[in-house]
């Protein structure tokens, strides 16, 4: 815009609290711009949208920024109670309005709610000038457009604290690794957890923890972490294959803990143990029905790590793993 001053500061992060409903797919001009930013080492944080739909099919007719590129950090929204934004404590939805969801959403952040305007919404800055601010401006809003700037701000903190500039891939990994568990049931996936500014900045400073040294400490099994209420689809393996996953159950979590495998073809068994790797014939819980529909139910889960192993009785493919607790 004419009269707008040039930005002479190097950009590390861009927030995009915007979307669109037409055309039906993300325009190439947007894809090109986003890929260019990624190539310059810039993290782009985008709002998932507020259509109460999968982020890749928002509204059924259009796109959100969240499906424009896999390089983005896609932010879903939570309300004051830690539920998916737009869902009340009783589970009611605000007339079909709420945070978009799906496997493309990476992490969640506060978006406020429309149930109690003002006090349960997010106080945001607003534009008061055409090219530069003419006066301070604030207003209450809610939506993933409010959640996304929370995460962009954390990214800025991470970059300011890190000894060397983090790549967009590192930023995304660190945010997701340090996200805190949802404190309330999440009906549809809005990321691996809630952004944790303190943990993310510490991780940016200190980096990943060093590998466990079995000569000086007791090392747990190497497992792929999964998140409460976030399904892991498309799993496959051969006869006799063993794949290990881990689930962290926080203190105060209420049962039951339900771990299931569903769908696909072939035959898989499900083994679960607390605090150690389960083995065939030596597991706290085992489900070995014919096919892939297996269920382990723990009435009163302990706080700590549950290890989940999928064992291929026959070759299997396209199996879905899901763990849930309250």
C-alpha cells in the first residue's frame, strides 16, 4: 500500500489469521508465496478456520490456509475449559461454528468462546490507521484467528532465545514435542496438544534431551509417542512385525483408558504394558482376536507411560490406532 513504510527487520515468523471459501482449492499464487517463505527460513503460522469441519474440507466448498502447504504450522483452537473451540462444557456446539480439526492441524492454542462474550474471549489489538497505527486499539474477539497469533508469538520467543536460528522444521517439531496434554476431552483432533510457551522456549535453548546412556541410567524402550484422542491411521506391517508406541497419561487423568485398533486388512494383535515394553506372552493387557478390531481397556489408568505394541499375526495394512482417556 502506498505510504506504508518498508520493513527492514529480518522476518522469522509470519502469522496468517485468514482463510477463504473459493476457489475450492488453495490458489497456486498462495502456494508459491508460502513455499517461498519456507525457502527463506520463515515459519508461517496459520489459523485452522472456524467451520467446524476438517481443515482440508472447510465448509465443504472451499479451503483454509491450513491445506495450502505441509510446511505450515496449522493452529486449532481451544476454549477456556480446554475443549475444542466452539464446544461447551456440556458438549454442545455453537450452531455448527467451531475450530476446524483433522490430522493437518498441528497444535492448539486459546481461541476464546462466543458463549460468554468479553470475559471468555481474547483481547486483541486492532488496526487504527491506514498505514501506521494512529492510536492504541483493542477489542475482544474469538476464533482460530486468535489462536494462531498465540503460536506465532511463541515462535518469535523461541527464535529470540535460540543460540542459532531455528529452521521452520525445527520450530514445528519443537512446538509439537513440548505441547501440553489437553485438560478436557477433545471431540475431534485439533493438534497434538496445547502450545506451551515456557517449554517451547526452554527446548529452543537447550535442544532435545541427550540420548539415554544405559551405563549411567535406566533407559526406557524406544517408542513412537502418540497423543490422547489423536488417531494414528494407515499403519501396516508384515507377519511377525512388532511396532512400539508410547502414551503419556498425565496425573489426574480419569479412566477408562481405551486403546483400540480398527479397520484395514490382515490380522494384528494389541499388547499393552505400563512402564515397560510388552512382549508376546508377557504383557499387562493383550487383545488378540482374529482380524484388526482389538481393544484394551484400563479402568483406572496410572499416571505415567503406557507402551503399546502392534504385532503382525498376518501381514496387515491401513490399520488405525487410537488411545483415549478423560
